[in-house]
C-alpha cells in the first residue's frame, strides 16, 4: 500500500512545496507560448492574409520542431543536468516567443514556430527525469499528476489572459507580452529553486533527503534489470509502441481542441475576447479533478508498468532507461 502524502510528516514535504510548483509554473508558461496562437488566428488572417490551411500549418509546424529534442532532452537531463538544460531552453524559447510578435509574413511565422518547438521539446522529458530523482515510486504517480495539472492550469490561465490582452491590444502584443514571462517568471524561479538531486538543494532537510534517497535505492534494488536496458530494447518493445500510438491519438484530439476552440467559440457566440477565454477554460477545470483522482488510484493500486520490464504489479518507469544505451 503506497503511503499518503501526509503519512510521512517527519521527513518533510519541501519537494512537494517547492519542486513541483516551480516545475508547474515553468511548463504553464511554455504551454502558454505554444498555444496562444489559437487566439491570434483572427488577427493573423486579417493582417497577414493567412488562410485557414496556413493557420493550421503555422500551429502544427511547432510539433515538427518538437520532435527534435524529445529523446535528446531526456538523455541530457539524465546524463548531464535537468536544471541546466531546462534553464537554458527557457531563455531560448522566451526569445522566440517574443520574436513571434515581430514576424512580417507567413514564412517568418513558420520559421519562428518551428524553432519554438525545438526549444520547448526537451522540457517535458527533462522534468520527468527530474521528478524521478526526487520521488520514490510510491509517490511518483501523484507527483506526475500534480505536475501534469500544468496543462489544465495553463489552459485555464491562457484563455482568459489571452482574451484580456487582446481586449486592449492585438496579436503582436499578445505574443510579446506572454513571451516576456519566461524571463521575468520562469527563469528566475527555475534557477533559484530547482536542484537536480536532493543532496544539491539547500532547502531540502537531511531527513527528507535520506527518505528520498533510501526510497529510490529500494526501488532500484527491486528492479535491478531496468538499469541495463538500452535504447535498442526500448524501441523494439511492443508496449512502447502501443503507448506511443495511444498518446499520439490523444494529442491529436487535445491540441485540435486547444488551438481551435477559441476560434470556434468566437464564431458561434460572437462574444468578446474575455468571454471567449472564460468559456474556453471550462473543460480544463474538470480535467484537473480527473487527474487528481486518477493519480490517487494509481498510487493506491501500484505505479505504472515499466514498458521494458515483465509485469509484476509494481513495475515503475525509470526515465533514465529511455535516455540512452546503458547495456
């Protein structure tokens, strides 16, 4: 039976109060800078003459760039430093997000959106690796769920905020204003509060550090074969490909809704930008509730099966095993 968050008060909960909130904030801003184009589509059409097909390509080319650093991002986080990698990428994506407000034609928009995707690509796997360094398997489903609430929170925040910005400005200022957030919010918090390991964090008590390290050591001892798995084994595993297909289909639906929902609501309701933003946020409030209860169930019944290990009811995914060949 997995422990509840409140069942280990003696070891401290700084990892929950500092690490997870900062990771959430960083990814919220990342998500905001990739999806605010949904609110800019009308302006792009009017000012640059971009038709519906071009709008779709401009929104989608981000994800072609996003493919570039997915596996390398996880590898660098595991074998170099998640803190340094994400910290650098935050600054690079901030520059590109601001540049989005200065584009003059469709080609420039495609170039900026592509490289924005490259800059943000490794952040998701890098933070997954970071969480695996801080949370034993019995806590990890909840840790991932808390962090993944960033998607719902970002959608809730981005919609009204983007609508409000457009109520007194245009799509260029939308990109510029939200593109400044990485510099004034994400980067300072990340560099000041994040550490790759508990032993490197001054705010982590000795008791909490020992609890984390002992828990991770016990997890590794229970599944020693995971450390020997290489990239070849991962890409040849049928479970990995089935999960990839499921996630691919989920993302098609999710980003289709996320990017086009503001435009659809605007067309149907003819509401102002603030009203459109508030209506767009409604589905994501319910998503947060579902995430929390699903995570509690996962920690209660056992973490997710490691896709490269035999099922024993307690298998746990070690992100480092996906980062490169160790065997």
